[in-house]
């Protein structure tokens, strides 16, 4: 059997994240959400053909990248806090200033 990197590179067509997730789940026979952060970072770096240090520098040296990551991390923690406290929190998609609607009867 191919190594993980060989398998991913052989089966990657366009490099879209959904494609990478599908290939990874087929290789490991489990959901990507159940893989360690280190494995996910290695896969991403393999597809982009960069090192973990390169990825770290990209995040650290480009505020637009780090802001996006910090924003997403905040949303994940915020959603978990709302769920733990049984507070209604509806995620809104799209390109607006409103990301969540909290404790409302209206959608």
C-alpha cells in the first residue's frame, strides 16, 4: 500500500478541501474529525508541498490568515459554550455581518 503522502498525491485532482477530506477518510477509514491535529496538518502541508514550519510562518506573518483562523476558533468555542449552556444559537451563512442569532423566536 502507498504511504499516506503517495496516496493523497496520486488521488488528488484539484486540491479542493472537500476532495482532500474524502481522500483522507478513505485512506484512514474514519472521519477526518477523528484524526489528530498533527496528521491533519501533515496532510495539508503534503498537498500544498510545504513544511509545517512554512505553514507556521504563513500564519504568523500574514495577519489576514491569522485573523481568519482566530475568528473560526472563536466561533467553534462560542458554539460549544452555547450548546453546553443549552442556549439557542443559530448559525447564519452568507456574506453578512451577522454570524449567529441567539435566543430568538425568529429565524
